[in-house]
């Protein structure tokens, strides 16, 4: 059996989640659901990144100790994902004991393998910022650009990771595995950074204590990124359950935003090599959700929360918009007009209209009992091509392409109904054939939209009288023409997507 271990970045708990975070999580959820649909064994991991200075400072501003703060904030992410119908299998918090133990094991392995050494670090430090600055970042000679106070020359003993030792190995690894980082432009970005020369990096701090202590020297705390990346192996039992780890690690798919390429495509593979495990098998880099041309972020004036959108449009329309309109890999502008027009065109006018006209006419012309599909319907060929294209699109981690193919089938079926006009015809075999085929399309569409709109898919399935759930079906077999059995009670319900006036 194939496995699919999909991860999102673990999010900082500095602030509540916004739609930018939701973009990654919904894509990961949709891909996880797609892989379940094609029969893969899936493990979907997300979580929160709770150590480091940023979080400690946010807690301090609230007058709380860091753990009390993260205990408050982390559930807001879990709740936001539940509110978007995200079905993750695990939710990791870096403050959990299982994670601390795993970080200690992982970094001790690197230390034992000789890739961590102690050295002194000398630099220009701003106490207000608690960070070092390079000379060219300073203003008026020696002032911190933020505080406008003089920086101090400071020397600190730090542990360093010998990243430079992995330059050649990383280049070889990229050459041997061309598809590891997608899209290709991002792979090239990572590779050219490596080829530009890698410097050893400082991985511990003595100036902060909100983090995982270095097991062999408890005056030091690991820098937050080292701790964070290791979450991916913690969750599958690294160092604790080797069998489970070996089962899942080879099929890992990291999904990340483009601003954290270096961490995931340079540091992380090198860390894995240094610890003696295989580097990650797949990194999918995506673009940003933009608001007025800028990256949506915690500091954006108009950061948008997932809940405000789902209240306005409904959960499935929000998921559909995120998946359909911003192809994985590209940036995309987020706007109320964009989501509304997609809602009206694809959901109200196409999918909703198809479901409601078919169930209505089955009610008026077939006594509410669904007829069997016509084996020679032209739609059988369309459905065959569409299922193949959807499989290819989703298989290439392009939900937009999978959905675009699916909507071709919906549009063709609406067009076919407009030509046949079964609502005007006398009941009989002709009308039955047309409606049976339209019901068969609804059955296939319900399966194909499971990853994007799980609740809508279930409701369609129920209304056309089918037993069980569309999630239980397995593609590609379940997508073949002629499986709608006929003789089922079809229910005409309220419109799933009432047209919006805005
Ligand atoms: N904690 C680190 C990640 C550690 S992973 C080992 C971090 N956290 S974050 O809270 O800043 O989240 C970053 C991720 O959130 C991005 O990589 C991306 O997946 C998602 N996004 C945040 N804003 C986004 C947009 N405006 N658009 C798309 N994705 C966005 O970095």
C-alpha cells in the first residue's frame, strides 16, 4: 500500500491564525483527503511552533509566562482548522514532552556524529531586540535601526552546526532526485543558494531560556528553528518507535510557504543527513496569499480570519476558493469580489443548479425515483476524460487543475440538459435516460469534490439516494460510468448555494 505523510509548517502562536495560514492547511487537508480517496494510507500532521524569542516576547506583553500564553493560543489554531473541516491526524505542539525528547535525541545524534561544535560568536548586539546586527544594518554608525540606541559588542559561546560539510552532499542529492522540491523554480533557488557556499550556523543561545535545553550543556537553549523542524519526525516516532518511523518517513510531503525554503530545502536535509536519516522525500513550495499586493500577515492592517470568511460564505465555498483560485506554487490576490464571483459562477450557477434541476425533474417526471444511467450517453466519455484529468491534476499536487476538470463535467451536463429539456418532455424512457445519466454525473462529481468540499459531497450523495458516504469510495474504479444503481429515492432539498447579490 502507498503511504502519504503530509505536513504543514507548524505555526507561530504569536497571534491567532489568518487566511494565509488557512491556505496552507486547507491545501494539505485537500491533498490528504485526495490520497485517502485513491486508497493511500495517510497521515496528516499540523501543529504549533511555541518556543523562541518572538513567542516569549508576545507572552511577556500579555503579562503571562510563555507556557500559559501558548496554552491559550495553540487551541485557537486547532479550532480554526476544525472550523474549516480540516481532518488532521495529529496536532503537534513543540512544548509537548514527546517533542522535547525527540529534539534531544535528534540533536544528540548530530553531536555524536561530530557535526556540532562549540565556538565563540562575536557580534554587535542590541539588547532591546535581543539579536545581533550586521554592520550594514546599523544606522548612523552604531545605532540599532529599531531602537536607535547604540549596539554593544558582545561575545558569546555558541554551538554551531557544521552546515558547510554538507555542501557537496546536498548538491549531489538534488542532482540525484530532480523532483524533490517543486516547483522547479524553487528547487533552483535552493540549489543556487547551496552552490553559493554554505557557512556553519549558530544553533544555540544562552541569552534566552524559552526553548529546549541542550542535553549535553544546560546553559544553552536550541535556537527555535532547530527545534521546530524536528517536529516532522517527532510525530512519527523518531527514536522511540523505529518501525513506525521507517514506515512513514520515506513518504513525507512537506508543504511550505516560499519564505521558508532555506530552512526546509537546505538546513533540514543537511540536519537529516547529519543525524543519519534520509532527507525529506518531497517539499512542495507554495506562493503567498496577497492583500492589495502585499503578503497577508499578522501585521497586515486587514488580516482576515478564517472564521469571518466562513460565516460570510460557508465552509465549503471558502475551501473551494482557496484551492481553485490560487494554484499551489503561485501567489494570488485575495479579494471579496474574487470569492463572490467564484461562488456565483461555479457553485450557485453550475454545481448547485445542476443538483437542484436534476432532483426537481426526477421529482416531477420520475415520481422521485432515480432512473439508471444511459450506458451510451455522450457524458460517459466526458466523465472518463474528466476523471483521468482530475487524477492527474490532484496527483501533481494541483487541486486547481483537479477541480477545473471536474467543473468541465458539471458544465457539459448542464449544457446537455438544456438541449434535452427533460422538464418539458413527457415522462418515459427518453427522459429516464437523460436523468439517469445526470444522476450518474452527480455521483461521480460528489466523489471528485470530496477533497475540496467534503460536506457538500456528502449532502449530494444523500440527496441522490446513495448509501454510505462518498469518502468511502475508491478512485479510479468508483469513477467509472454506470454505477448509479437507479431505483433510489431522490430528494429535492433547499438550494446548496443560493446566489449571492454582491
Ligand atoms: N514557525 C515557522 C515554521 C516552522 S516549520 C518547521 C513559521 N511559522 S508562521 O506562523 O510564520 O507560518 C508560516 C507559514 O504560514 C508559511 O510558510 C505559509 O505556509 C503560511 N502562510 C503565512 N502567511 C501566508 C500567506 N500570506 N500566504 C500563504 N501562506 C502563508 O514560519
